[in-house]
């Protein structure tokens, strides 16, 4: 019975080491280069008929290794005889795809290692299979050569993506099943969106976190901590395709420009609540957002504890808890749906909480527009990243988000910033958190 990584991991450590020690040198060498043993499922080629395989994954996921192993497998089996290796530049093709730590030369076993001829931009395997290097900065170089397979690396970094990919497709016409692998950290570019919509495409997705044990401790500690939850982090680490919704009041770049990591001096803090009209798993979220204001009039969004499925006592407890944690000056809650019941529920949790009920007399977008203007003026910062709140902000197109969801987190944000900067003023009391 063939040993798999999952079956080996299920063994006690002692038996695991016994298995490795029982291998001959030849067996150990073959196991070392057995990609099916070491790889994760989302790094392996999909089964069935496909023309394009898109591997959309974050930095450090192992895209280069997966691409190099796919090419190596084609060469070993003879499934492809003429392979194109296309990178953002010719230098990238050589430095990353061929000679890099996870490139073709370094992952190939000594008994089936290709010969690299830099002057010809070509790799040649012992069985005659060849791979030619191309850079996307010179699309015309792909005019003429024919291939039966292609590995396109970091497509979203190509300077001339459409022209390069078009030229590649015209030459991808050899063999019984010409196909291409695209490995890239995704961005909302037209070519990638077109490829995703094709009928014979297969998509593998992954994040930086999938390969975390194999990444340097400093990377895990510093880079991930710094960018987790930000637009750049969600794109580069989580491999999310983030787009701005046409007509939305906020853009991701606008929010990103005004993000801060350090807690400033605050003169006033407000916790705002947008209670749900119903309860249960299918009910809307309860928006719970805290914000403060600095002595020079800059608003800072501090926390987002919004949650779905809370009971009235549950969201009241959570909101009051945040109020005390931040030593807030006021708790503001929308009362359109609950009226006096909202205050009654909050005072059951804390009878003396500084509370003010607010009534929405205007449409959501009319209330949100003045707050969006504050962002455009650079008068609001986010303390860290608020992934779900920012998604609602950048997808809000009127009564709902572009996906048809109720923007409850956004509603709470609007109430908090309105109270701090657009509503009734109260005498500040300087505090440093």
C-alpha cells in the first residue's frame, strides 16, 4: 500500500521515524522528489479536461514550486514536448521560474535534470522536452513559436498582459490537449476576470497562511502583523480580488490612505449601535462600532464588534461592555425599529449608561454622504483594519450593499461619526488610552 503524507502523519512519531529509517537511499531520494507526497491538494493539477488552470494565491503560498513541479511532471511523462515559460520580464523567468529556490532546476531530481542554456533561453530535458523563456515586456517574441503547454507566472504583474497572452494563445496549438497554468497573486485586472469566466478553466485558491510553517519567523511576525486585514494584505496574503463598486461612497484606496497603527490622544469616545429588527441566525447583524475624536478634530474608528445572531440581551451586553472597556462618553443607538425598548434593554445591562437614542429621519445614503465627505477631507482614520466594515463601506450603493446585504456595520459607523463630528457637541474631557 502506497504511503501518503496524511497516512504518515497519522502514525505516532516513533513509527514515523521508523518508516523513514527503513527506506533505502534510492527510496529516500525518490520520496524526497515525490511532489504528490509533499504537496497540498490546492497545489496539484486539477483532474479532468481543462484548458486553463488558474492558481490564485497569496505571497509565500508556494505558487512557484507548484508551477515548477507541474512543468517537471509534463516533461517526465512526455505529456508536453514544447513548453513556454512566461514571466513579467525575461530576467524574472530565469531568476524565479528556472534558477530560483523553488525553480525548475532546484526541484528537479538529479536523474532527470534539464540542461539550461541561457543564450538560447531554453531548458532541455533528457527525453528531448524543451521549455523556452519569455518576458511579458516583449509580447512579439511569442509570435511564431509553437507550444503544447505554458506556465504563466505572476500574470497580474505583466506590463502588456493582453498582448502577451494573445500572442501566447496563437502559439498554444501543439499536441492533443494544449493547456496553460497561470500562477499569480490576483488583482482586479480585465484579463484575469475574463480568464475566470471561461468555460474550460479550473481555479485553485490559497493564502499565505496555508504555507505559514515553511515561512521565516520574521515574515510571520512582522509582515503578516503589519498587513493583516488591510487592502494590501487581503490582496497579497489572502489573494482576494478587491474591486471598488461603481457608485459606492467609499473606495478602498481612500480608506487605506488614512489608516493608523497607534492609539492617539482622544477627547471624546462614542459607541454606536444599530440594533437588528429580528433575532436568529438569518437576522441582520447588530452593528456595534466605537470611534473617538482627537483634540485637533480628527475622528478615529476604534473598534467594530458587530455580530449576527445576537439576542437583544446579547447585543446590549456587548455594546455596554465596549462602552466600559473604552471608557466611552456616550452610547448611541438607533431606535427606529425598537423605540423605547432599545433603551430599556440597554439599561437592564447598565442602568446608568450615558445613552442617547437617535431616529433615522432620512434615507441611509443621505445620512452616509456627510460622513463619506469627512473621509474625503482626510478627517477620519481607522485604527488598524476592519475587514467586514470596510467591505460594507466600499460596496454600499444606497439602501444595501452591492450584494444586497443590510449595511448594519456601516449604519453604526455613521451614527458614531455623526455624533462625534456632525451632531450635537458635548464638552470634551481629555483622555489617553
